[in-house]
C-alpha cells in the first residue's frame, strides 16, 4: 500500500533531541499499531516510541546510541502489501530515496554530537544540543558552568544559552561568568572548595568483587545529587506529628473508596494537600535562586519521588496542587505513580516542580535527610507511621494513649531559607496533618 514515516516524537517544550537506547524491532519484523518499536532517552526521562500504524518495519534510519532531533524520520514502516517491495521501491523512486539519504546524513553527524562531553568540570550535565551551541558560539566551559539553568533539576536548556548569548552581546554578563585573574590566590576560599581537582579515592579491587557500570539514569541522579550539595548549604529540621486521625479516617474509607473509584487511596495526597496549604502560608518556601535574585513562584507544583523497578527514583510533578481537592490529588498521585513505574511519563510531567515530597517511610525508615532537587530550595521527607505511647491533652487533664506518630524531615537551602522559616514551615505542615477532620468526605 504505502510506506509511513516514523518520526522522533515531540516530548516537551524544552526537549529538542533524544538518544536511541534500544531498538525493540528489527528490519522485517511485524509491527502492530501502538506497539513499541524503540526505546529513547532524553535528559529528563526514558520512554518508548510506539508505531502509529500496523505493518512491517522495513528500514531503521538510526543506530542505537545515535542522538536524533525531534521531528526527524527514524524509521520506515510499510503497511499491508508493501513490505516485500519496500526496498526496491525506495531505490527506484528518486523522491523516496531523498528522505533516507537526508536522514542517513543526519545519522552520520549524530556520533559527532555524541562524542562531545555531556558533563562539565563540576559534574553538571549538558545535553548534546547545549554542547553544540556552546562550541559554535565559543562559550568557554567556565562560562557554561556559570549559566543559571531553568530546566528540570537546574539543567541548562537551549533557551538559557541563547539568553546568555544575548546578554553577552550587550555586555550584560555577570562577572561570575568569566574567571578573575586573581582566582589562583583565592584557592583557599570557601567558594572554590568544590574545585574539580578534588578526586575521590579509588576503592581497592582486591578480593572477590564485581564491577557494575551505572545505568544512564543513575549517572544523572549522581550528577544531580553532587551538584545540589555543592550549590545549596543544606539544613534539616525535624517535627514529629500525630497522624492518628488520618490513619483512622483512611482505614474507615479505603475499602469503600476502592470499590467506588476502582483504585486505592494512600497517605500521599493528604501529605501533598497539607504541604500546598502550608506553602500558601509561607510563600518564600516556593522559590528558586538566580545569582543574587530570588524568584518567587506563583504556581504550587509539588513533585513526589517515586521508586522505579530498576531501583532508581523519578519525580513526577503535580501541577497547581493547591487548586485540587483531595479526590483530584488522589487521582493525580495514582496516575503519575502508575505511569512512572511503567516508564510512561512524558518530559513535561517531571519538570516545573517548585517543592518536593519524598516518602522514606515506604522503606520502613522513620526519618531522613533528603537532598534538594535544584533549582528548588526545599524538600520534605515523611517517615514511617508507627504506634507509640504519647501524652494526650484533654479538658479533664493529661493522659497517656497509643497514637500513630510520624516524623517530618525538612531540608532547605540555607542561602535563602533561615531556620525560622524552615522550621515554621514544617511545623505548619504537621499542624495541618494533626488537625485533619476524621469525618471528612471524599
């Protein structure tokens, strides 16, 4: 019948390219409509690309490991009756041969983009597109490391680089973008304590050991964690909350809710609701830092750390969480968590977060010291809910009882969040949890 072009899909406003991780189909294989043909990875998320039609995969135009621009043709699929004659037809028709030739040219240049280093001297990740622009515009590594990133986890995007170039042309770049001549004399200053010359000691390989290379996502996580600790002076405040009312409420409604909505209700949407309310009370938690400027975010977008089957973590984001009721939050939490485990998230669904929640209690931990996902300035960890004896205040006097208690751990960037704000915020979240209405409907 006809040959259909399979193109690299658009995966978000800030995503211009993707890397082909693995082809799931070989040339000549049968492909059903909506069946996954290949796995791709961006600097934000890994995903599978399905076929829009049923037919036979007659040509793969890129190899595994190639970096491909969004919108480029990556494969040709012949619908019924076309598979056998697909290859000769492409050779016989000049118009049909033009597309494979163009994509083959693009494939030939892809390895060049891939060979460029994607990590700066400070361990900061840069996409091949950003690297290419930097090389073409003669942006030094020092200048590149100084560009504030607005992408996910503080990543430098194409937009950030172009803005830097505009400012450089007009002479508006900050002094931090270029090294000062006296920099060697300041080697002992705290600002240079994170210099790349510090090398971690290599472990001893004596004895019975196994060497496992980090997968792509683990490498990105490692880069983000090191970058965050280097960027933000972390402080953590702790509060213990009595969540007995929440536990009793959930136990009373969970079976009814699951029967009605065909899904479970967890504690996570309740925690997110309390955090969103507290952010409205303390808006200076919902900020990011750009040099000496503080950017106050008007939208409250709560990220929730989700564990993947691989053991890695990903943080899908609930946009405008303060505008949702508890039912809406429950639906959003379940949907994002399920699609995260199935590797079905889109790049837009894991970026734009302004505050993050992580549940260390799901692993049986009572508290933790979470690391801030840049460019946010705070993150909260909720611990395991445990029964404990506690003092209960009543009009008739104090008494002892068994209560469901939970620790909240709040890590924040001490450059812009002082102890009074960081401590007051986590206390307010605990207050909202303790004041939960046990008779509430959902």
